[in-house]
């Protein structure tokens, strides 16, 4: 029995998730069928699985600029972030510190551990003076500092080297304070081997860059102590128990391979599409502003993200009408229920709540096309006009 035919949709919500790349699907296929072994065993099927995981670990390490032994495979970005912030079980002693614009996978565990949340500036970048003051105020009892490499809502990129300089200037001589970066949104676009090199802990997730859901990694530099968060089998060299997700691990490695190989060309192509999208909407939809871009300079924003605030509209109504036009978009980051919630990111940036009410994130990905942009340039003005007419 088959369901109703799937209606075509223009996907402008790639920041939430991406389509699995054909090369990734091909790489994963054997591990769903004849090569289905559990790497914890000792027979041929198990040995094949072990080899696949080991080879994937080496490829992930090469893509992310670390040693294979520093790669810990996880179930995704949320687990990686939780593990980095807590330090495992029991949690690291001390006070965790993060910025006010972090993904909830960082922000919530920091708050649960009675941590400190640091302010950001109007563009959404961490206030380095406020970070220094927070570290000074903690009196040498900071357990971890977490600053995302690129924001999942606005696409704003952080200078992690500048953050690391502040952390190292304010930490005690011993112990070293771990610096964590949530690079889940950044990994599809930025060279993490370079731009996340200053971090001791780095989180990535497969489904943001053309890989499968349910797989991610936490990079743990060799000088960074960490306890397991998930216990019960001793996998991942005792750092993360549970039967290895072999098919997902293979898929993550293939997705990173493709991302790295195509990055320069993809970034150039997608940035041009994004610019045409932004400039077209600014020209045709009155009362529209780019949320985190000053003077039209988008060099410090991820190529795939267009974040706007549109005067006189309600985001939920706008998204409903866009979907009716066949366009998928979002107002903020994805949440478990799928319901739209007010953005803590825009609030932290000081965006007026009435302005933030009309926020719209249009995000492109590795497979986005000029036709997708054309569809958005036609649909968004129509949807805005209808919302304003009935508002």
C-alpha cells in the first residue's frame, strides 16, 4: 500500500537538515545489507565492520584536522554538545560558560549545571570583554567555555582564535580550560581544520552536510580529559558506549569527503545564489532588513543563510503561506515539536521583539539551485502581501 503522492517542495530550510548526497547513499548501502556486522564481534562480518569504522575514522579526522584517536562518534550534534559541556559522568567540576546565542544543546546543559551565559553584540558575536569578565569572576573555576563557530539561525561566523586568546589569558596555569565549539552548522561551509583549530572540543553532525541523521562526532584533542557520558560497553576507546552505528559512521565520512572536495566551488555558487535572494527580497519587500549584516558585507556570514526581519508580518502566518506556495522555510532554529518559538538568538542580539516577530530564515544547501531562488523571489513577496492584508 502506498500513500498519497509527495508534492514537490522548494527546500529553503537546509540549516535544519539536508538531503543525503548520492555518494553517501552509495557508500552506506553495503552496510545495510551484506556488510551488516557488529564491530564488537570476532568473526568475518565483525572484522569487516571494524575496518569500515577505522577507515571512516581516519577520513573524518583528515577532514576535521585532528588525529583519528581524537574522533569520538556520537548520535549527533546534541549528544556531542552535551558531552563537551558536561565532560561526561560525573560532570567536570567548575562553572561552564557559553554565549547567549548558543544552540539549546549547549545552552540548556550550561544552565542545568548553573553555568554562566555571556552577552553578545548586535551582530550576534560574543562580547569578548564580557567573556573576560565572566572568566575573571569565576575565579579560576571554569570547567569549559563554549562558543559556536557559526550560528544556526543567523549564520554569523565567530573568530574562534580571538575567543581562545581571551580564554587563555584568563585561565589559571593549571588546569587548562577546555574551549568547545559547536561547529554543527559551520561544517558544511568552513574549513574546520583551520577555523576550529583553536578548540579543544569540536561538535559536528552528519545530516547538516548531506549525511544521514543520527550520527555525529565530538573531536576531543589529546590533551583534553573527558569521561564517558554514555556507559555500558566501552566502545570508542571507553569514551562512548553503545554498538557502533557502522552505516552512519560510513555515511558521515562520505559526507565530509564530498563536502571538503566540493567546498570552494559550492561556497562560491551558493553565496551567489544567496546574495541574489537577499538583494531581490530587499528590493521587492518593503520594511525588510538583513538581521546580522551591516553595510551589506556578508563575508562573515555562512554562504547558505539568508536571515531577514520583515516589518508588519507574523512569522508563523508567513511560513504557513509559504508552505502553501510550495516553499519550506523557518523563522528560527528547529525544535522538537516543530512549532515556532520566539528566538533567544534575536533576543540576545537586542532585536526589538516586534521586529523579531517577522523573522525569516531562508537557508540553502549543497543541492540548492537557481530555480529554488526564483521560486522564493516569487513566493515571499506574495505571502508577505497576504499576511499584511489580513493583519
